C-alpha cells in the first residue's frame, strides 16, 4: 500500500531547512495551534515557542561486572531498573540460583515500582532522591524486607505515597563502524496518540498527558499509580518508562531497548540479565517475559510463561501469576564483542522490526 502524506512532507522539509524554528514558529506552528483551538483545545503560539529540548546526563549503575548506562528522569525507566538490579546484587552479588531468581526479580520490581510512584517525576519540578535510590545502603534496606520463601503483598509495603506509557512506542538500536552507538525509544503513548491531526500538518498529536497522575493514587491506562510528584503542571514533562540502555562489560557492549508501556522496564531488565549471563543476543529478545509493577499485585506474564518452572516456583511462594493473553514487546538489540570486533543483532520475533549487520545494514 502506498500512502502519500504531502502535508507531513512539507512539515519535515521545514524542519530540515529551518531547524527548530521550522516547527515551533512560523506557518507550521500557526497550523498546529489553529487546528487545536478549533477543536476546543487551549494551545497558544507561545506554548510552542517556549518548548525547549532538554539534554540530561544518563543514570549509571553496576551489575555483575557490567556498567549500565540508561535513561534519566523524567523517564523512570533507568532508576527503576537500576534500583531493582541493586536489590538483586544484595543476594550473592547477583549470582542467584535459577529457582530463586524469578522470585527475587519480582520482589525487586515490586519495591522499585513502588518508589517510581513515590518519588519520580520531572526533575525540573520535583526533587528526586536519585543518589539515595541508587545507593548500596538503600538496596540493603529494601532487600532486607524480602522473604526468600514467600511473596510480599504490596499492601504490606504501603501505598506509593504522597505520589503510563503506551502501545504506540518504538525503539531502535544502532552501532556504526567507529563504535558510535544509539539506543533510542520514542512514544506517542496510545495507538495513534490522541487520534487527532491538525489540518494541513500531517502531524498526529501524542497522548502523553496520560503519563501524568491526573488524580494521585489512581491508575492510568496501564495500571500505573502515581503521586503529586508526577501531577500535571504547565511546562512539565510527564514521567515515562522508556529505558534505552547500554550495558558495558570489559569484553563486550550490549545495546537494547523496547516499546511496551509500563512493561518496558522489566523487559529491558530481563534482557540485561540475559546479557549478564553472556547469552546470545537472540535470547535477549525472544525469552518469555513476566512483569510486576507493585499495583496491581500480580505477576503479569506472556501465555508461554504460565507452564514454566519459573512460574511454578513463583506460585509456590504465593505469587498471583496471570496471563496477559498475548505476547508483548518489540526489543531491538545489538551485541558488540571487543576481542574479535564481531557484531550480532536481533529483532524481537513478536514485532515487525528487522536486524541488519555489516553490508546488509547499508
């Protein structure tokens, strides 16, 4: 099917020729504002002109000899994943038996997602205790509340206190011949964003307002519960779960990320666990997935997970394991081995992407 989008083509040309001003000012901005206001919205030209891209330093952690470089706030992805990995580090340095690992992983996610709801938001508006959340002492404290033989009901840990992402997210991973690398995750939240396109622009507006906490303590479209830290405010960026990540070992580098809403963080972390085991890159993207996000208090899993030994071990410890009735995610991953300068890449079999290496990538 050939789809022609001449309005969008003209917008992209304006961006290419004029940079930022080709979109946030001038004729394109006028069409965007006019279309929104005619539909009952409240945008102004000043709103668009005031927008600035923010470049922030990534958050960095360590797990089983790897240096992990990942997304900073206002994405919660990096902090939640690194906090969960830090908790796992408290159990034999992360070298955990196959029977126990699913349970400890779920319990680490439970606690890290609780802190997502408690503390995380736009760092321009709220003070996030990043250093404390990523400290060894805090990981020790959170790990101490985990029972090895029994699930901890989320209600026993308290609410997300004084505190969603969508299915229309995409991710790509890139490595060039000079070793430059990119892990990029982009989202408009729900399918087709807000389902609205200002006339004459070809631009589909996103639905990222759902990623704010419209009402503290109430779940968004993906079941995530937030607090005042992520409440709506003018000029504020919403919290997300995007988790583009580099995993740097002495002898190799992993580049990975995925769409998937609130499950992005757990998918990427499962990929990191595979990479830490030096599994081939195809295993990272194809492994059966499970997920826990504090509330609802369930282990949400792909159908194929339900009959596995991991699922049985979780149920024996009192976890409520439920099927989400479909596979999920679309991970794109690259593994670069330094010793022979070899590169392997894999695209999630659940999605529609493709992996290309060497001449095939041209």
